[in-house]
């Protein structure tokens, strides 16, 4: 015997495509109760409302063809010297914007320095999401950085971002050098448009 109330029905927590739903067809004309499978219902959903909502906390999927996360926001940047010294980012200009779609993260914007104290070695930059470590160099990502008031570079050198396990500022021409801290000054400005893969 069917339950008299919807609230009396057992909850279905793991629906499958073959499950049936009851719908009322032609409400404005001659209403009639019909059935439809969950699979057929999902095929008819469109996005004329203009939005797809994702939960605040991602629900990871093992299916490589499933987008399980989307997020927009901003994050505060810190720069860390690999050997010694400090680089202080101006708190009025220390945030970058990000967009995360699935595991692809895009960061944009600019930051300004406010002070330095004998910076030496590599320069690692904080990320909004942990970079994904993949086999070989599959997770390696490079992008060119625009800059102002940076120390004199060797002819042909470019300042780039390298993402593998963390975000590193590198100088590159025919070779790559990670020792970039001494090029950063108290008035340096850095501008980014960088994408990388996150966990």
C-alpha cells in the first residue's frame, strides 16, 4: 500500500538512472499524471536560468569527465625567501583574484612590495589551492610576469612563474635561475595572469 504522505516515504539517498519519478504534465491544459525516469529527466534540464550552483565545499568525483568544483574569490599573497631575508607585500595591494574550475586554477592581478630585508635565494609565492603533483612534468606550468621597479635583468632574461609543488619566481633566458630574491626591491610591482593544476 502506498504511503498517504510524501513525508512518510523512505528517503532515497543513492538514485540511479532507472528510478522513476511522478510528474504532472500539461498543467495549463489538461493535467495528467505521468512517470519519467531520472535519466530522461536529467536529459531535459536546460540552463535558461543562467546558473549552476556548486557546494561551498567540493564533493570530489573519481570520474575524470565530471566537474566537481567551481569557485571564485581572492587570496592574500605572501612571498618567502628560500635562503634568508624577507620580502614584505604591501597590505593595501597584496591580494590576487582566482577562478577555480575543476582542478584548473587561474590567478590574476598585481601586488606591490612595501619593504625588503636582505632577500637571498628563491622566491616562493603562496597559492589559493595546493598545486597538483603529477608524473614527470605534467603539472609544470609557466607564465610571464609583468613587473615594475625590478632589479636590472641580464639581456634576454624574463621573470616567469613556475608551478609544480609550489609557485616559484624564476629568471629564464637560455637557462633557468631560481635565485630571484635579490632582484625584488621595496618598490617592486608584479602582475600575474597564471594558470595551474590544483589537487
